[in-house]
C-alpha cells in the first residue's frame, strides 16, 4: 500500500505546493529567485544533490503558478504529474502500484473538482 500512497502523493504534490505558495504558506518564490547559493543555510546533514533538487523544485512550483492561473482546475498540472509518474515508474519494481496510486488520485481529483466550483 505504501507504493499506492506514494503514487497519490507524487500526482498531487505540485498542485499542493502551488496552493501553499499562493496562500503564503511557503517560500518557493524566494528559493526560485535566489541567485546566491550561500544565501540560505544548508543543514550539514543534507547532501548537495538533495539541496539542488529543492531549488529546482522551487523553480518548478513558481512556473506552475502561472499555469494554474490559466487553468484554474489544475487538470493540466495533474495530468503532467501523472505522465511523469508513468514515465519514471513503468520499469521499476512495484511501479504498477505507484502508477495506480497516481491514476486514482487523478480520477478522484477530477471527479470531485466540480463540487468545489464557486467556493
């Protein structure tokens, strides 16, 4: 079941992070605009690869904000995330479970979205 939950998480993470940023609950814009790599404190137990991935993720979240404004449903961002899950996990052990989780999240999100219109 962990793999299914992992797929759900991967499908929805970009949308969740964009919503956090739009509501002021994160600092992705600050990260994405950072040109000085020493500006933020990097904890000693975090390796460089993980640290650089965080900066790349911040840039992706900021770019996704504009896309969400064009497609307020978030369907295009969700579809992109699910396609990425497919591409990455197709050949992985237990990949079918991760993909199933992503597809479940996609179906549920799209089925429930109409209920949120006007809120």
